[in-house]
C-alpha cells in the first residue's frame, strides 16, 4: 500500500467517526430539550387543585392529604392548607378556602397564584 492510500483511508475513517459523534451529540441535545420542563397537577383532600409548571429538567410531586410537595433541582416547594413554602421558608399565607393554587418555576423564580391572583414570589 502506498502512503497516500493509507492517509486517505484514515482520513475517511476519522470523518465517519466525527460525523457519528456529531449525530450523537445532536440527538442528546434534542432529547434533553424535549424532556426539560413540565407540568403537573393534583387535587388535595380538601378539593383544592394544585398545578405546577416548571422549566427544569427534573420535576417530582407528591400529593398527600391536604399537602402537595413539589421537588425541582433547586427548590422544595410545599403547599399546605394555609401556607406556601420554598426550601422550608414561608413565602405566602393563603386562606384555607382557596380552591386553586398555581406554582410557576421559571429562571430561578417561584411564583405562587391563589385563585388566579399572585400571592408570593421567591427567587434564589
């Protein structure tokens, strides 16, 4: 084999490997973009509806009795009958008669809505 032929073969192999790596990288970015963010909702024992919309890649919720727990990578949010907390810090007090609580997490800021009206904000 001539040296020129060997270089040509290795150059083709390198191009194929780089193209495959680029395709895997693009696929990973698309999967990450498609799975980041999300929303969830649930109804508590009192009939209160809690809805959360999050721009993070991780969202975990637990609805138990009259309490909703929402976990994101940076926040632990609790919705209790009369209080809204983020990372164990009280953010807002709400009336027990509130029937709908909205939690929006966007860009490191948590915003709470009670019956459609803003009642508190927490920024990290």
